[in-house]
């Protein structure tokens, strides 16, 4: 890798543009930059979740996901490049199956909350959904591989499941939506 980040304050973006990984420059409000930014925010939100006490297996998979998200951002940064592969999707599917198996079936909608770690997983899930919308919007404006969109779609499901798992680890349970509550 060498000295890829030898200079942080380059001033090359002072004109409202930013460089892509292929050397081209686009406006900072370009759909591609919005998608990259939302993926970066998701990665940062997972970093906040990792500050919480977590079971080792959950911590390990979240760190793996952070690396995948960095790759996903790299893929978005280099038009036509591919870094997210079917193996990444298969890993998310396996984690989803394993953790879903440990949970009771849902009979009602749940509210985002419970333990602090679960609430942070729910925030990460909502940021993930925004990243997914940004990638879909980018796909309407420019060519984007399917795998990044599929990855964030499955990741948001996994974050929902992990929130449920983290509530149980903390000794609690899901916070159920009371559709019959009195106002």
C-alpha cells in the first residue's frame, strides 16, 4: 500500500469536487459520493456499537463487516471495479441463519430499543437502509454491481437480528409495539 495517506489536507476539494479511485473527479454531492458517504457512516456507526460490551462472536462478525464495508466503499469509489463477492453474501446469510435460529418467532412488531447495544444495532440498521437507498439511487444514475446493494440489504436484516440477540444477552427481550395502547 505504501504511503497512500501521506497528506490529508490536499485542498483539491476546495472547488466542491472530490477524486474517485480511478482518478476522475466528481461533485461532492454526486450520487456516488452520497452512497460512499452513507456506507462510511454505517461503518462508523458499527464502530460505535463495537465500543459496547458484546459477546466475542458478535464482536468478531462486526469487525469482519467493517472490513467488508470498507471494501464496499472502495468498490463504489472505483466505477466498474468489483470487491464484494458472492462469498460475502453467503457469509451474511450464514450469520443470519445461525442467529435467527436462537430467537423466538416474532408475533408483533418491535420498537428499536432495549439495551444500549441493541439500540445502537437498530441505529446501525437504519443507517444501513439509508446506504441501501443511496446505492439504489446511484444504480439509476450510473452502472453499479448488484453485490453492494444485496450486501447492505442483507446486512440490515442481520443488524435487526443482532439487536434482538443483544437484548437477550443483556437479560432483556424485544420491546414490543403496543398497537392497542391508549393515547
